[in-house]
C-alpha cells in the first residue's frame, strides 16, 4: 500500500533540521497512484472515459488521496472487507443497472450515462486507507442528507488536522505533511455526492436484500451510541477484533423517540450553518434516510388519508379496494368529467400495489401504510391551520344520504336502509321506510311515494301448536305499493290481480267522523280503539300469494290508492296496522318535512307528521312520526336518533358489484373536494406527481417528504383553478420534480422557464425536447430519466447560455457549398453529426429560503449543448428557444390523403435546393433550402435550433414527408429574396 509515510525520495533527509522546510513542499497528491485490488478491476473497466479520467487523474483522485492520507493511522484492518466490497461493486457494475450511453438514444447526455463509480475507483487507485474512507462516505451518505454529511466531513477533516498538527509539533514528518493537506468544502461535497449516487444504484441492483434489511431494522428502536463531538463518534473503530460490528447500538425500550422506528442517530453538527450553536440533528435510518418510489408514496398518502377519515390501521386493503373500485365505476360513465378521476390519480397505483403485492413487497407496503398512519398526519392536511375542514369520508359516500342517492335502484336503496336499520336496532313499531317509485304507465312516467317496513314481520299461517296458538309461518317484510303501479307490473307478466277490501280508513275518536279514500273505503270499524287503521289483504294471482315485489323476494304487498300514511304503532296477527294519534314524540329538536296521514282534512290539530330520520329525502329514507299542532315544511335529520355513517365495507361492496351511479359518484367527488382547499390541493398535487413520475421509472423520493404538508408546494397552489389544463406545462413539471427529489424544496414554476434538465444524485431528468425529433409534438410535455450524473453535489438546474454561439463562415470553404437543385429524393446527409454537453463554468445558487446554510442545495448550471461534425464544433444550440417558444419554428404535418397536382409538386421542386452539409446550412440559399436528414433526429433537432437562432424562417416536416405539394401549400407564397429552411 503506497502511503505518504512510505515516501522516501532520495533528496529527503529525515532529520529535524530539514523537517519544517520539507513541509512547505507543494505536494501534488494526484501524482500518486497505486494498482487497484484485483477485485475492483471489473468496476474500472465499466466506467466511462470521463469518469475514469476523473478517478485516476482528476479531482476525485486527489480527494481520495488526501482523505486516505489524513485518516490512514485510524483506519482499522479491513482487507477482508475490501475484497468483499470489490467483488460486490464489480458485480453491480457488470449488471443492467450500469447502462452504457448511446448517442442515438441519449443524445447530449450519452457521455454521462452509467452508474457513478468514480469515488470507488479513485479510492481503489489511491490505497486501502482511501477505500476505507470511501466506505465511511457510504455510511454517512446512507444516514444523512447531503448538507449534513458534508458538515460531518468538514468537522472530521478539521479535527483530524488538529490531531496531526499535535504530532507534527512532536517532530513526526508524516504528521507535518498530512496536517498541511487542504481539502475544500466543495471537494468534500462532491466526494459525498459520488458515494451517494453509487448507493442508489447499488440499492436498485440489490433491491430484495435492501427490502429485507429495512423490514428488520424498522421493527426495532435503537439509538447509535455517540460522543459529544462528531469526530470522536466517527473515529472510534467501527470493526472490533474478530470482525464483530460494535457501532454502539443502545436499545431504548419504551422510548417514544426510538421504539419501533428503527436505528437512529443524534449528532451536533457545528459546521452545518455559518452562524449559531451546533445544530442537533436526529436521523432515523428508515424514515429519514430511506428513499421510496412514487407508488410507495401513494401508499403513504393512503395511510395518511385513512387516519384523517378515522379508519383503522388494519383497513389498509379495504381503503385500497375503495380507491380501485371507485376509479373503475367512474370509467363506466358515458360522459365522465376529466376531473373526477384526477382526484384519485395520486392514490390509484399505490392502492393497486397494496392489493396485488405478495411476500416481501406486501410486507413492505403494509409497513409503509402503518408508518404513515402513525407519523404522516400532516401530509395531506396542515393541521396547524385553524378551521381547516376535511373532505367527507369516502368522498361523501360514507354518509348515508349520499350513499343512498348513489345507489342505482330503489330495491338497493331499500335493502341498504333495512340493513342500516337492523344495525342501529330500529323497530317497526317506531320507524318506516318511504321511497320514491317511478313507473311507466301507458308511455307516461308516473312517480309515487311508497312505503315498506324496516324489519320483517311474523306471518301467521293456518296451523296451530299443541296449545292451540297460531304458528308463525315465516318472517316477511311488508311493503305498501301503489295499486296502479303493481297492477301494471303484473299485467305485463300476464297475471291477474285479485284484491279484497282494498281500503284506507281514518277514524277520529272525538268527532267519530269517517273519511273516505275511495269508493271501496266502506268497512271502517268504530269498535276498534284506534283513530286510523288499514285493512289489507295479500295480493293473489291464481290463488298464490304474491311474495316477490319488484325483485324483493321477501316482501308481501299491501295495496293503497293514496300516498297518505301515518305512524305505525303495532302489528297484529290479523294483518291490521294501527296508528295511535295520541302518541307524542318527545324529541324537541325534530322538524317534520311533510304532513302525511290517512284521510286528509284541513284540521291540523290531530295531524300525524312524518319526521325524517336518515337517508335521502328525494329517493329513500327512514322516517318516524309525531303529532304536532302546526305544519312545518323545513326538513332536517332528527338529531340524536342514529349515526348515519355507512361502513366502508358496505361502500366497497356496492362499488365492486356496480350498484352505484357513476355520474352521482363523480359528482360526489367533485363536490366533496371543494369542502377543503388544502386537501383538494394535496390530492391534485399527488395526481400531478403520479402523472409526472409515470415518465420516470426508477426515480426515488426521500420518505422524509411526508413530514410536511404537500398542499404548501408552490407549484400546486393554483391547480384547483385550472384543473383541466394543468398537464401541459414543462416548468410546472420540473417544479414538481424538484419538490419530490429534494424532499420538499418548493420553487415557483417560473424559476424553470429556461431549465432544460435537472441533475440530482444518480439521475439526470431531461426535457423530451432534447431527446426527440423536433416534429414530435408531445415531446414538450415529456421528461425522461437518464441514469447518470454530473459528479457534482447539490441539485443542478441546467440552462443554456443567453446567446449561444454559432460558427461563422469566412467564405474560405466556398468550394464545398453546392446547393444543388432539389429532386424530391430523401436521404441522410448528416450521419457524422453528434451532440455533446459541457459546462461554461458559470453557476448561480437558487434561493431556497434556508438562510445561513453553508452548502447550496439548488443552483443554476450554465451548460453548452454543442453540435459537432466529425469532432469539429459547429454551434451551441438553444433547444428551448427553438422548440418551446411559440412561433420559433413551423411544423408542417402531412395531409393524407391529399389532392395535390403534379404541377404543385413540380412548383416546389423547381424552387428548392438541397442542404446536404452544415457548411451549406450556415451559408443558406436565398430561396428555399431543404435540409436532407432523413430519420436523423439529432441533425433535424440541431437544424431547427440553428435556423431559429439565425432568425431564418424554419419549418420541420415529417421525415420523410408524404407529399411535397402539401409542404408547398402549407408554406404559402415562396419569396425568392429571403432564406427559408425546410428540415426533412
């Protein structure tokens, strides 16, 4: 192992007289390289040329050598670990998780594609101590954020230099040399960034093992034993003799901070900010250091929503089923509104994953749900805001009135109300169901109110028991239906209706008056001690009782000719129903919604009024009645009688069996989400994020983002105002991505007006405009994730220079400019063109409202998008200026089929010349020039950019166009004194 301590140049003498002089030598650490361990060779061979150069001769190598020299004396014996690590990194480097850049696929970013193994190879070529320090970098990157890890490194270096200076004062040459090593904070941040990027690639490659590990540590509460100072905590030996890990884990049994939330650290970070006391920072390995996919974030959102709606943690699969089946029902509406499903977009994939996952994936999903249920109560709603309302449970479908209204048929409404009544213990003696029935009679729609019992009633047969008492034959529900509607049903089925003594009679005890309801109302019985009774007979068809009324197999019918009715007090074995008008409801807060009684009179003194209890007054509801002396028409639920919440399982079953109206369900979502602006915004933000991350497979999000309300994101604040057109903005998409990537940094979409890509950790997120043919109209709204990075710390927002340069032609190559007459033939004359990404050196920090922080979190990085031909620079391109700004270029689509004549085609061909080289493009013709770059999206994109930058009229046609006559028509009149570029 080559180290500073072993350097022994012939001109150095180790005597005390020369020690101080030698210490002033400007030592170049990049000059020292060692052969890497054999286990790391596979990694080195897989690195791109750029990364390998930086690792062997650049800043990465210098940083590795410096850190290795600083900590050489405190690094334990790790030879076995180094061998195992080398095999593992080479294995990962040879896998699909380390792709190679392809110019035709990755364009400007092809040289940056691949896993970032720069710091590993730099350490491997710098000695064993440097590899050990790299492993420390991985440990810190695993547990701390980028700025926190950099602060820890800074303190480690400062404290280590103090120790070495002390040994230097004692005359040790190595101490003198090492104590003078200078490592900038930027170098430390980049060192951490490289290790951090590698970890994400390694985690993806070893996902199953990582999942198993997290499931274990998430179930224990352990605090890492730390010292009062960062240096003392980290510099303690990590591996004890015998290879046993002794990192000082200390169980905090019963601790609210630790128990059940995994391993956690707590360190005072003195170098995190410019001013103030050390920042006491606590990091949980699972919740703070973990990264999750967007689908997993949706599971977290489901858990947060379940808690807000006061469901149980055990209801994870049930609420997932609700979301999935709700979305399926909405798809059945023939004319659905776009915003109905938008509110579900941020939960749908997570719900599907919860239902479909198995094994480790299911266990991980359930743990995420449980975690969010415990700790993410503020993710969808900022509870610090006063008077902020909740969206009703299940978008209102968890409330009985809305659920009843959503049911498609009256039979389903009745069945639901009966189940509800039984669950609530409601009795026939006190409650009745009224429902609205619609029947078509003689092509005319007739609507009537009908009634039914809430519970089944004993139906007495003709048999008697041994004591002579009537035997109850069955329990049968009762229903009061319209004579005309049921007769129409039976006639359609070819059945005859036989009724006896069809009558409805009201008898007043005091006045002893009889009120007829029809010609058949003749058999009132004054001897009965009641004010009103109904005598009924079961309907008979061919001598058989009619037990099936409109699909209800357990209802026996009672026929009436009026919709008037009263309170039911008791039932007797002879089929009489008595109504006691002397009964008074003691509920003082009740307000009746309608007066209904048998035999209407103008005397309201003894009227029995129907009091709404629960359900939907416009379709089906449960009622009770009371006598009142005045008529009041304002309805409201009867307070204190029943809880009108519907069980979630009931709602899910109805959705699953398609028993709910898609239109009404959609309206419930639309109206309920207006109740809470915060939750409305949160739902839309999640939906937008889901649509964005659908384009970014493999992209990860810090789990720590769930600790802050998503409704506070600036990019989502106006979503509720323009919900129908929110997906067509590149700047909003980048703002959304930054928020999730960074763990909550919220920047206005206007910040991203000129940003064409974002680089963070192991990924570059590039606008589709840079990676597609300029004729692709969908590219503006697309973003693609490229596995690769810039090797720099922080989040870089890539922007083009203000006025990109283009090579000026001085006329010396005029012999190579032909501009031949265009014959209509297509070809690719620009096969040797290539594009590249480089940096001008200009960087500008973005204000993230984190005053006093030493490290920049987000910054603009001025970047050149260069076009070259056979390695020779042609121009720097402004892609956004050419394609994203209106009016820059003209897209000429094909018209198929067309009716162009031969004369029109010939007219275009006679007026156009060819552009078959960049020399011919940079010195364009005065008329129409056709750039021939068939199926070469890179050259076509570069041509569109240069044309607009040179302020030439530039049009892009499909490659190749179907008809040049159509192109001629779209161009309009062709002027002979102005350059017009057609890119084909």
